[in-house]
C-alpha cells in the first residue's frame, strides 16, 4: 500500500472512531431520564378496551354520575372514620374514569390499569389456577416472569400494609360496590412506553415557577422492545391479586397516585422528583406525566398549597376561600374550607367525574346562577342531579351562562367554563354537574378539563393553568 492510500485509511479510521464515540455519548446521555409520560384513555372513548358502541352519550354521562356518587359515599365514610373491616383504604368502585397501559414482568406483557389519585394501592389480577379464565381482560402470570419477587414481612412496604405478617405479606382491599382484591404483595418490573420525539412537559417557560428538587437517583435507562423504546423500572411494589371468583372487574387492576407510601408516585420518589401532572381535554383522552416532566411552565400559572391530613394522607386537600358566579362572589365564611381546621373539607380528585360541594357553598352559588339565567329549571327526572333545565337545543348550548371561579388560597383562581359545568343527560335535558353535600366536598375531573394540573409533592403545592391538552 502506498503512502497516499495509507494516509486515507488512517483518516477514515479516525472518522469512524470519532463518529462512533459521539454516537455512543449521544445515546448514553439520551437514555438518562428524569421523568415519565403516559397516555391516558377515557374509559368511554373509542380507544378504550371498555368502549361499548351501543351506549349513548347520555347513558355514559348517567353512568359517570353513578360512579361518582358511589365514590363520594365511600370517601364520606372514610372521613367519618369508617373503613371496611380487614381492608386497605380504597376507592368506592373499580369503574373509574381514566386508564393507562403499563407493561409488567420479564418478558413484559401489557395491561390496562385504572388510574386513581384517591387511592394508594397498586395491584393487578394474577393467574391462579383456572379461577380467572373467564376474565374479559389480560391476566398477569407471576410464574411466567423472571423478575417477580415476593415481599418479606420485615420490609417497609409490608409493614405499611400488614402489621400481622408471619410468612407471606398478604393484603386485602375491599370496595363499596362489593368487589375486592386479596392477594400477596410482591416486587416486579414495570415498563412504561417512551417516545423522545414528543413533548415531555408543559411548554413555554415561566420564570416565576421555581422548582427546588432533592438529590435523587436519575439512573434509569431505556431499551427497545418490539421496535418500541420503553422504560423498565424494577422492584416496584404491587399487589398480586388472587381471586377465587371473578367479581366482574373491567380492567387488569389499579395504579394509585395517592399520597401514601404504596402509591406509584411515592415508590418512584427515590428515582424521580415526587410530582405528577395530567391534562384532560374535552374529548376524553389525555396524558399523565411524572417527575420533571410534570413541571407546568405555561403563562398564567397559579399555585395553591396541598394539604395531606395525618388520618387521610392518601387525599390531596385544598383551601377554598370563595366562589364567584360571573363577577359576583358568594361570600364564604373565612376559613370555612381550611384543611387545618375542624371545619369543611375539599379535595381534588381525578377519579370522580362530578364535583360535590358542601351546601354552605352550593346553595348560594345555585341561587345566583338561577337568578342570572332565563331557563326553565326542573328537577332531574332520574334524581341523580339537583339542577337541570329543559332545552330543545339538542347540542346542549350553554351560551349566556356565567363562568364560575373557585378562589383557592394564594390568590389561585380556577375559572371553570360553562361547557365544563353542564352536560346533556337526555336529548331534552341539560344538568348542572355539581352535586350538593352535607359532608366531604370533591373537586371532580369534569371541571378540570383543558387545565394542566400538577401535584408538586416536593413543595406541597398544586400548580395549574389553562392548557390545550391536545397539544401536550
């Protein structure tokens, strides 16, 4: 080989080496993450595995109301100090509003889970002989996974669930609608979808939103499975439910986002910042983000404290100071919804479609609303809603209705558009989606549509701002 050829070979080898090293560095740095993003699917949307085409939109709204009312009844009992005997605190029913797809095990298998900010327990139905062979959803088989590992009695997650553990760490979750989940606590690898080409947080930086984060382990790597980039996270504690009968579950299980130690967001807090956010557009599909990706950086953000009560640390309580109907305030007594006082209580919830409001706020709100509109108001013929009106407009047009603004502590004003306050319940009836209560108040997800909502548990605050949820 002559001198000129040797020189070109050397240059080519040098270029290959430099390029390979650069690609390796890019690949290595790209796979280190500080957050997660998952798509949310409304149970009644076309993308849902539970979608029933022969059910009308009016029927779906009635079903959502029924689920919300059952859920409120459970939480009302929980606040009064009643819990089902022998069970972990849990939502009222497994028929909640939003689901997400998660992979479990090694090799992974995908399952659809209900998400719930009002519960801590994360569990899935497990294969146990032939007892669940008739289930309408995929069943997780621990024997087919090399990463399945039972949790010992002396481990923290077991102590938080079962103080009388002797051999295996058993748990029990009982629901108000008669369904239940009993089984064994275990560790498993959970795998989340990942796409670096999409936006991973709420865009448009706002320098007024300052984040103080603890020192955490950011060492999570991606891998490619069946052509899809995914994020496997090992040793996540969950309940492996062994059912002797199939009580009619419509999903593979529940992922809790509550404030207790068993929830997914609490278990990930050693690897990601302890925060999560979601955005729910009007079409019923959305997104949930965890860790740094949950940071809301949109103009017009509002911040209000989150309160977690010692006897009910699962729920996220807020301090509601007043409400406006249009420009007219109802004039709530000062401190009436202060969670630190023994008065009224209100928490924000992803699992309830409807909002439940204590009569001390509901009654004056409705009076102003009725007086300010010229509608033929009528009781709900099915007695689910307290305030409805007749309308020959089958589209449910709410032109002329005022906005309603919830004034939370810290001058955090949450304005609710009329289209998120009313819904058609039959072709000629439109109903107000707020329900009066003499007990616990719940800020439901219909009023959270097209709002970026961040639960910043590092700084104990709720961050929110109007957002186009279809573009996040």
